[in-house]
């Protein structure tokens, strides 16, 4: 997947995850894109691990299933980021 597709997937997945996840998350549009791209990698890697048993660093594809997996990964990333920032504050 090329860089523009990752940015689009990151924007879509990050925006949906921020809308679903309760509470306030800052970061603006750039934070949303980065969070979504991280979510795409986390979700894609977990999906690959659960389906094949091999742990590979892969991103979700730009499809309906890929967006759902990226959103789930972005929700996990929001949760982990909240844990890290709560401890630092």
C-alpha cells in the first residue's frame, strides 16, 4: 500500500476511533492521522497473527474490512496512549 493510501486509511480509522472512544482526545488532524496509521499497523498485525499464527508487521488494506481492523487497532492505540499520558501527568 502506498503512502497516500496509508494517510487516507489513517485519517478514516483515526476519526472513527476518536468518535467511538469515550472521553476527550486531543491531537488535532495530524494526531488523528498518526493514531489511525498506528492503528492500521496494530490491527493488521494482530489480524495476521490471529489468522496465520505468524507475527508480521503488516498494515490493514484500504477496504471495508481493513478500515474495521484499523479502527479496532486505533481504539487500542487510544487506550494505550491514554495509559501512558495518565502516568506522565
